[in-house]
């Protein structure tokens, strides 16, 4: 079972925009102006162009059959009696122009095919426009019945099939009436060039039906489709006025201008349908692209979370493996060095605690409640000293000379202790790795802290490495951007994320002739101070 759902995205429910209202008004004004210019000369006779009318009918057939197909297609997703009536009306006009073109006198034969007489083409024209006017009126009357119904695909196809068969039978019946049954119909054409005065009555009735449809659409809540159907109704009324009310001579100026108006009647809804279909396609494409980007962002977030955990845990896990191996060797010695082994095992315990702290800090950084992390009073100087203790083996292994120039009486700040520790570990470890590219005797790393005016705490990590390419200064903190062969590109990106969470700022700059500085600014949130 298929259930149509309304979400104000299709013509039958979508209210017109200001631009669409102005567009419809502009087309209506052009139609009225064109009518006003041609009306005084409507009775002026012109040459009979026999090929003009079949060509015009062919255009009407193509546009109306496509419009009917698009409207019928909507029944599967937006079923309503009004939509069915409108689609049937367009199908009727597409079908009836076929006998109209074949039976038009002078087109394919002097009197027309299918046993036509001089009256056949005119009566088929009346039937054509009267049937379409009834369809417009039915749509306008049924338009208020906007409740949606649940129908099956099979019943939808049945409804369309019944409608199509009914329209075919109706056109066949009207064609027989206009040809073989012409004796039962009043005379519309006096001779090949003049119309009977009786033509005013069916034309007037058809105009009245169209005007009723226009009035109903005007007085009710209008959608985009309703608005453009009003334009179609106006064009149809003006066409009928040119075809039977103003001129009394066939093949006059008004006669030809009226046929041009029929092109507007048959093409307006098709153009709007195609434009709206393209608009919906663009919206769908944009929505699909946004969905894909959202999925990619989620995958990237998962990748970043996994990579950051691996990046952060690599150092303490390596230290745990190293210290565990040392402890085992100390215990296996003859005699065992229990004191040193105990000290080494305490380092393993410390590394394990740090691993636990890293996991908590990372989850706090990426989790839903990351803005509500625990706020501790933190001494930045003590945090730096603790980081150097954690990385002392790294410093020795890489042959780096570490220097601390810490400001005395540095104010405390508030923040997440674990995250700020990981911030300095990442920055300092990044500097240690950068120093691998210089000689061991020139590997110097300096950390400075300062109180910048009582509102901001500044920490700088300076190294004597190869420095940072000025072109890449703005990119070093982007995720997955790295210049190291085996780097993940997440260390400094995590640093910026942590600093941002604490309302601070982090930046990088090269030093001449070589080296670089990472500058961290953290806002002071308390007046308490710590001893140096």
C-alpha cells in the first residue's frame, strides 16, 4: 500500500513565492495586452494557411500528452480527484486534436478526412475547448478536497487506465458526432469563410464555464499549480473570444491570434511542471550530497577518535612495555635487584594510570558532554614539570637538552587537568621528534611560561629543529596534516581542539635561522596564585 504524504514540496500544495506570483502576473498582463492590440483588427481577413492548423495541432498534442503523463504520474504519490480531473482534461485535449487536424477542411483534403464536412473542424474545436473547460471547473471544485487517501499501486493503475479508456471513447464518440452525426448539430460555418451567429452560444457557454473555474480558483487558497491554471484559464477565454465572439470571418487575424493563444494554454502547465521537477531534483541532489557529507563527517569523526586514542596511548603503552621488560630482567638477575625492580614497576603503574587518564580525557574531548568536563584549579608550571618527568626517557633517548624558564607566582587557571597535560605532552613530543633532523649536540628544547597582563597565561615551547615552512604555518593544526613519514596528523590538531575547549588560542611560528615556537594562550579564570 502506498500512502501519499504532503510536505509542501509539490505544485498542488506548494504556495507560490513572490517571484512566482509576479511571473504569473507578467504573463497574464502580456496576454491581456496582446488581446487588446489584436482585438480591434480581429475581423480582418487573411489568407487561408492550410498547413498552419495541423502543425499547431501537432504541437498541442505533444505538449498536452506530456502534461497528462506527468499529472497521471503524480497520482501514485499524491492522489486526489482534482488531480485526476485535470490529468483527464489534458489527455482529452491531446486526443481530440488528432481528429481535429485530420478533419480540418483544406488541410489533408478539401473537406477533410474521416468523412468530414465543413462543420466538423469547428464542432471539434468547440468540443475540445468545452471539455477542457469542464476539466478546469472540476479541478477547481474538487480542489478543496485535499485529504489524502491510501491506495494500492494496482488501484492507481486501474484508475489511470479507466480514465484513459474513457477519454478515448469520449473522443471517438464526439468525432463520430462531428462527422457522421453532423446532421444532428446546428450549423456553425455558413460557407468556407464565414461563421454562423449560432457559434456565439457554444463559445459563450464555454467561456462561462472557464470563467467559473477562474473565479473559484481566485477565491480559494492558491498554490503554484492553481496560480498557473488561472493563467491557462485566462488564455483559454481570450482564445475563445478570438475564435467565435469577435470575428465573424474564418481565417481572419483574430482567428490566427486565437490559435497562438492555444499554444499558451497547452504549454504553461507543462513548463511549470518541468521547472518544478527540476527544482525538486536539485533539492534532492543537494539533500543527498548533504547526507553523504554528514556520513563522511561521522566516519571522519570516528576515524579521528580512533586515531587520536591510538596516538595518545602509543607513548605510555611503549613506556609500560619498556619498563615491564626492565623489571623482568631485574627480577631474573642473580641475585634479583628488588629495589630497582620495585622502582621500575612503580613507573609501570604510573604509565597505566596515565593511560587511564588519556582515555578519560579523550572521551571528554569527543563525547556529548565535552562542554561539561570537570573544572580543576591547575598550576601550569607544575603541569609542565610533570610532563618533563613523563617524557624524561624520551628526552634522554633522543639526546635533547631540556630547559624550563617558568615564571614565578604564575596564576592558577581552571580547566581539565588530563586534557591540559596531554596538550603539553603532544606539543613537547612533537618538538622532540622535530629535533631528530638536527645533530645531537644542537638539540635544545625550551619551555617558557609567563603571565600576560593578569588575564592570560602564556606558555611557549621552542625547539632548535629545522623549523616550520611559513607556507604551512596555518595548516599545522589541521587534522590529518603532517610532514612526518609516519605521522598521523592528529597531535597538533588535538592540541588546538583542547585549547579551543578551554577558550584559548594556539599558534605556531618559525624562528630565524632555524627552529620553531608553539605559543599557547590560556585564559586566567581565578585570582589564586601558585608558588614557583
